[in-house]
């Protein structure tokens, strides 16, 4: 069984999921920036760029924390999952508070882009995770099947 693998042979699923979402986000970033520019002008472009950077940073921090915690213990994984989420959302709030009065920021564009990008990437990845629970977000390859067998 895959759950009986030693930690050294267990794939870093958390990291692979997040990097998969970031790769998908890179494809949609120009579209999001273009739409924000058309709707809100230069302020929308800047705001959407900040939102995309925040979402990317949030996902990368989640990957780093969860990958580390998964190697430590299930309790560490649970603590980092909950505590890391709270800290990362706190980071997003701090950025919003710092930028809210800047003349080059449109808060509506920033907020909409944050929500749509976060949820869009999560739902997109959910589609792939639900398609194959054995290999979340990834296409099975012979190498990965050999490790599990």
C-alpha cells in the first residue's frame, strides 16, 4: 500500500499540487491582467498583478510548510495546515491594509482578483484531484506506479 511507504519514498504530494496550481495560474495571469486593464484601467492592472503575486506567494508558502510538516509528523501537518492558513490569511490582510490607500490600487479589482484567482485555482485543481485520488493533480507515470507497487 502507498500509505506504508517510508517517509523517504513518499511523494511530496502537497508540493506537487501547489506547483501544479501555480503552473496553471501562469497561463491565466495574462488573461486576468488584460481583463482587469479593460475594466479598471492601469489601476486594475496593478491591483490584479498584486493579487496574482499574493495568491502565488500564498500557494508557495503553503507548499513549503505542508511539505516540511508532512515529513515531521501527522500532528505537525495538522498544526501547520491550520496555523499556516491563519498566518497566510493574516499576511493577505496586512498587504490589503498597507495598500488600501495607495492611489495606484483599485480595491475592487484587487479583491475580485484575489477571490477569483484563489477559488479558480482551487476548483481547477479539485477537478484533477477528484479524477485520480491515487495521484492528485498529476498524471500517473511508470516511475510513480513502480514506487507504489
